[in-house]
C-alpha cells in the first residue's frame, strides 16, 4: 500500500487543507473516493446543470459530510456530540424559477437521475428517495412560513453514500443554502439562521423522508468551523467550537469506510430511538439527558433492553464531556480509552455495530491506534481511528489485511482534517 495526498483548494476547504487517501495498489483504483476541490465540484455541478437544462445556474452551493468524533445516538436524547465537517462535499448548481415547477437532476457513480414536478408534489408521501432529500427542504421552508419559488437544480457529490458520513444531510443542507440565497431569506448569514436551517433540514429528514434522525448531521454540515470540532448540545441547540489540531500533536484521524451499507430510514435506528423515548416517559423526564443518577434510573426500568440502551446514552454523554475536557487541557493523546469505550458500548449496549465495523476497530487497535470506534448511526458505515502519524501505515495495512482474511469487501481509507461548513461556492 502507499499513501498519497491531494490538495483541497477554494471555499470550504481552507488554505493548505489536504486530504489523504490510502491506496491499496493491488486493488481496483475505482475504490478510491478523494475529495474534490471547490473548483472541481462547482465545475461538475455547473456542467451537469447546463447540459440538462440548457441554461446557466444562478450559482453553486456546497455542504460537507461529517465524521462524529464521539457522542453517538445522543442527539435525539438531548445529549452532547462532537462532529467535524469533512472536505468531502455535495455541490448543487441551482437556478430560481418564477413559477412553481421543480426540475432536478443528480449524477452519482456515472448515472444521471432526473425528476420533473412542482412544489405541490414535494410533501410527505408525494416524493421518495433522492428527490425527498433534494427537494424536501423547500417543503420545510414553506412550512415555516418562508416564501420559496420553484427551481432547477443539478446535484453532484463526493461524499460517499451509505457510509455513515452524512451524505443525506449534505444534500439537504446544500439545497437549503441555495434556496435560502436565491429567495433572499438570509438564514445562512448568521449562526442563529443556520440553526433554523438545521431544524428545517431535520424536519425534512424526519417528516418527509421518514428517517428518525437527530440534528447532529445537519449541525455539522452548517455550523462547524475550519480546524475545529463542534461541541453540540442537543438539549438547547447551543454550540462551542473546540480547537482540534491533530497535526500539532503528531496525530491523524483515519476514516475507514467498511462498505457495509446502511440506511437510517430502516427499522433499527427508529426502534432504538423509540426505546429511549419510552424510557424517558417511564422515568418522567423529557430526554435521557436529564438523568442525574444512572443507577437509580436503570433500577426503575423494567427490561434489560431499555437498561442497556439508556446506559449507553448516559455514559456516552459523559464520555463526550471527558473527551472535550482532555482536549481543552492539551491532552489529546489521552482520549483513546474514551473512544474505545464508546465503541464497546455501541456494540454491546446499543447493538448498532456489525462484523465489518468490529473487525476494523479491533484491527486498528491491535496495530497501535490510540483509540478506535464506529462513527455514525451504525449497522454499517464507517469507523475512525486516532493514530500517531508514524503509525498510520501500519494501522491501515492491518485493517486491509483483516478485511481480506474475513473475506469482506476491501475498505476505503481516508485521512481527514476538520473542514469548514457549507456555503456558496460561485
């Protein structure tokens, strides 16, 4: 194997930001999914728009995927989480219309998808799949009393799909930023307005698409900052930027795409959310964040499944607090046990891991990673490993070898740094 880097230039990436892609030279190079530069993304979206609609778009907007460093399944329980934005982004070229028509085209893996309709069709039960994620934010904006016109949009993305890196939220937020801009709504101009966009994107995913997710993904896409992790308090929506300079500590963050696909619109995620909400009702509280005595709370729950789900959520919130405290104290190299405990809890108590995730995490730990854990909603997707720069290759080799021995698909491996939130590109 060898490690290569490519520059990420332009808006949303920041000066000098680079993303590394670990390449298994004996495997098909099509498995490599590097981030595009802002110029590449804008040109690709514009070209798709112009050849589809024979017009020029009003502009191009982009929004990133995310990696959650720690704090999983805490967002819909009023808890804390700590995501970063990725250089990988969804790009949308969009033109405002003077009527209610909506025309969409997207291009993924060389396949163009087309949908023509109007705003009246964009509603729960009216659109499905990629159209719901792409156009649904228009329905949410209108539902909030904001005036939105019809539009033409062309969508391209380098955020890996079904990998747990929030490709769906990147779509929602990129289109939301575009519609906000061309309709003069002004939401993207302030953090308060972006928080409103986050809420509307969550409503899109929950009520139109039917995926019962929390607000972590959308907040990471819209409210992060270059070089920072975002401490998000999902009880009151407040945020704090946490400096996350891995290079200064001689560290790197390795993202392992297991290629085990998942979907939040399926039952496992919703079942766990329902269990947590039922437990909160049993305990007489609004969210599990309000638990102050975990042992006493667990003793009041009547079944083992509820006990294990609640135990994960409460201990995970504490792990986020402890993680941020170590970062604030300049002790980033000591966070490994918290990452390891997070994965073990997600695997054993929350039961959202899978063999591909466990093999990746175990191999990374065995090869010297400081800490490793699954990231995202689970049931597939990605794992992350915090590694010393000098150990990166050994950890990557160990993961690929373990996958080969387990007869899993060859994983995709990236080294990423915290990027900037979504915004207008051109």
